[in-house]
C-alpha cells in the first residue's frame, strides 16, 4: 500500500468581499496601512497565491496619496465604487 499524505490547509488571506459568480472574485479594500513597503510585498505574495488557485483579485485602492490618519474623501469612495461596478458588469 502506498503512503498517503494529508494536504495542509491554510488561509492565504481573508478578502473584504468575495463574489463566487461570475469570477470567484476576492475584493480587497486597501487603506493607508497598505502604503508600507512590507505590507505591499505581503499583499503581492498573497495575491499571487490566490491567482494560482484560480481566484480573481480586485484591489480597491484607498491608500495612494492618502496619509495614515487622513480620512478617505467621499469623491474617492464614489470613484472606486464606480470603477468596481464597471469591472463586474
């Protein structure tokens, strides 16, 4: 009898939103902490692993040009939601 091996299961990342249809899409809402180099690198690794497993990735950028303690402007929120709406249509 050949040996059997259990596949290790682990969580790669937890998406802020997940849409099974139409694209197995993981949506990540990224705020100012994602400006840090180490966070960006970690995000890239996680997204690569998720893509390899067949998931789509949609990062919503709420961090570019926004400081850590600065509120996210309403017009940026509206813009990102409109971009997402167009993406999934």
